C-alpha cells in the first residue's frame, strides 16, 4: 500500500491535496450550526444513491409508473425502505438548505468576500425546490397528478410567457405521457447535473476562502462599509488572526460534520422505515373533484394564494417567488455595512422574523383545514372508461343531492330523501349486478323506498351498468386492506297471474 501511495503521490500530488483539504486551519469560535452545509451534502449523496436504485425499477409512463412504484414497495428487497428514505430525504434537503442559508444570513456571512458563494446558495435553494416539484409527479397517483396540475397552472399565470411555460413543463396542453417523461428526465438527469456542478463550485470556493469567522471578530474596529478601500486589508488581517488561534479542519471540524451527518442519515432511515413514503390511489385525470394537497414546504405559498382575490392571483403567484429570489440574489450588493451580527441589524432581524411568522401562520392555517383527497378506490389501476362514464352519470343525475360519498354531499341535499344511505363503501357491501337491479327499480327491493326508478326510459341499461360499475369501485377509507362482505338479497320473482 505504501508503494501504491507513493506512486499515486508522484503523479497526483496527493500530499498537496491533503494539505489543502484536511490540514487547513479554521477560524476560532465555530459552532455546531456550521455543520449544516456538510449535513446537506451528506443527504444529497443519499438522494443520489437511493435515486439510482429506484430508477432501475421505475417506468416513466402513465400506464406503468404507478404499478412500478407498487412493485418497488411490495416486491423489491428493501424497496419500501429505500423509497421512504428518498421521500424523507427530499424534505431534509429543503430543511437543511433553508437552515444553512438562515445561518449564513444571521451571521452576515453573505458579505465580502463571499457574495459569489451566497448567489450559488440561492441557486441551490431553487434547484432543491425544483427537485421537489419534479419528483412529486413520478408516483403518478392522485396526489401527484392533481398537485402537479395545480402547480403547472400557477406557472401558466405568468404574464406573456405563461402559455409557453406551461407547454414546456407539460410537453403539451395537458398532463400526460410527455409530462411524466419530461419530469423524469429533469429529475434524474438535468437537475442532478446542475446541482452537482454548483455544489462542487460551492465547495471549491469554501475551501479557497475558508469558513466565515464569527461576526464579533470581523466587527471590532471595522470600517463602516465593506466597499471601503480599507476593508479588504482589514478583513484579511482579522481573518488571519482568527485562523491563527483556531483549529485544523482534520480532525477537529470534520469530526463534528461526521457526527451530524450520521445523525441525519439515521433519522432518515427511521422515518423511511416507520413512516414510509405513502401512495394514494392511481392517477385519474377525470376525477375533477379531487382536492390536491402539496408537500409541506409548498403549503404556505398555496395557502397564501387562497387569501388572494382572483384579480391579484397572477401577480402574487409569480411576483412573490420572483421578488423573493431577486431580494436574496441582490442582498450582498445593497447591504454593504460592515456590521454582521443579526442583533445589530434591525431591518434584517425584522424581515427574518416577519417571513418566519408569516410562513408559520400560513402553514398552521393550511394544516387546520381538513384535507379532502377525493373518494378512496381500490381498482389497482385508473378507472376504466365504463367506470368513468358512471361517475359522470352520478353527477349528471344529481345522485349526490341524496347520497353522500366520503362525507361529501351536493350543495343542496334533497329534502324528500332525508335518510338516503351513504355510499362511501358501497362497493364492499354489494356487487355491481345487485346495484344495477336496485337502480332500475328500488321498490322491488324496498316497497316503501323513496328513491325513484332509473330504468328505461330514464336511463338505458348500458348507462345503469356504467353507474353500477362506478359505485362498485367505492371501497371506503381502508380500500387497500378491506375485504368485501356482500349482502346481496334479490326479491322473489313476480309470478305470472293465472288465467
């Protein structure tokens, strides 16, 4: 091994690389908060690793995407765990990147000479959110489909370029095979390349410039502004002084990084093992009654849009994110005071507190709303054309004015039928054949029934069959595990009258 090491050292100058990366001195006073960047890098590696494995079993087409996810969950060894880790890793990336940027903001580390690295950090935040958005569609379940429908519709409200932007995202006018293929390509090809390149550049700058010293070190006797001609010389002297009394990156600093990164990865394994990633019913483009709920990190923004009048929705939907990104990008250039501590920057303190409180209130308001995710079904695939036609008939005939499904009724309930049964799990109680006969003439089964007969000429036999097939898909909230217990009792046939 020694001979191999010397051979490589002569050709790659490993000694210089080791000295540059590991033997460098770090400023004194660094805390555990400075490990957030390393923890983010560790989670990014986890996401790449689990993503590669999941991609081996995933089929990016509407006909097979949902089934491939179920195959991963139920058949692939540790597939459910890997998908759970990848799912929670996406949330961890958002949390860590935001926390890392808040730490940099509170310590004023975006100021000279780290303006470029701050801009790269803003780009990393945007890419991480793009990862969350593009990966959300891939399971091709109800939640993924309709949340992406809403998200792309929001992009379509952009002035001038809205229509073009929607077409680029969807690969056409509607969500479909082109959209799924496009999002998959973005998620596993383009975005990883961009994020990996920016991470590498970010790390190179960190190694070159070093980690920022604590604010109080750089504030004492400092010129008033960072663009003062004397500030660069002052900064270099103070930073060198702080490093002289500091510690080495290896093993003092990297030990903290390893501890935090290990703890974060263990947390992801626990979350993935005990909570998993979840999977809704298969995507059904015809189920317009489904109310999507985005991932938690998009909830404050979606909740904000609910409070905005229709005339202002386009401005807020596009203007707020754009304004926020512009403010973050330009922050180092219009805040050039040498003061770095947050407690001495009242505008920065107020802004951070205001944004945090606003997001918390919006998030709380969103969570307090009872989520409605449509009618649970268990058909193993999206509704067939017959079942979809039956759902359309259910709405056209205003069946919901008497019967509730999943606690949902039509706006005005029919007062003539006060005790109409709920149909949430009707598919577990009766077969489609029984429901077909009942819909044709309810009085054959219950002479005192107030439900009108829908047999011909009101509905054709084909239409009644479509309606019955749709009702048979209603399996209640436990559709994945519930077993049918049919209670089909047909009336005695009517005997012909004797002559």
